[in-house]
């Protein structure tokens, strides 16, 4: 990873959207460098955990950290048992008029 020459102070004074364009571009560079450093830290941590747990009884499956956020639609979905339930009218219709199975003789 390349070394960053500028420090944290280049973006510390600017707040909000009223800053000069040069300052705002510096903020972006600082944020990108922070993200890059955090990515490397997380990757090395996971790698070290994998090395530590290799060959042990209990396997490494997830590094400590923020959990992946579940999609909100998943919580609103019906589970398999509730999805398969039918109302009285549906059951009656299925019993009285089952699907016809047609087969042609060859």
C-alpha cells in the first residue's frame, strides 16, 4: 500500500458544504486513505485468525466486527409453513377439481 504524504489535519477545518473546492478534494483523498487502511487492517486480522484456527477442533468462520445487515424484505416474508397454508375455500376447490393429468400413448 502506498504511503500517504499528507496528514489528518488537511481536512480537519472544513465543515459542511461551504468549504473551498481544494479543501473538499483533500477531504475526499483523506477519506479514501482511511478506507484503504481500514481494509488492510481487517484483512490482516481475518488472515491471522484463519492461521490461528487452522487444524483446531473449532473452525474460524467469522471475524469479530459489524454483522452483515439483513435485507428488510426478508423479515416481512412469510416462513415456509405459513406460506403453504390454504384457506378453506382453496382446500375445497383442490379436492373437488384436482389437476388433470394427461398422457399421450406413443
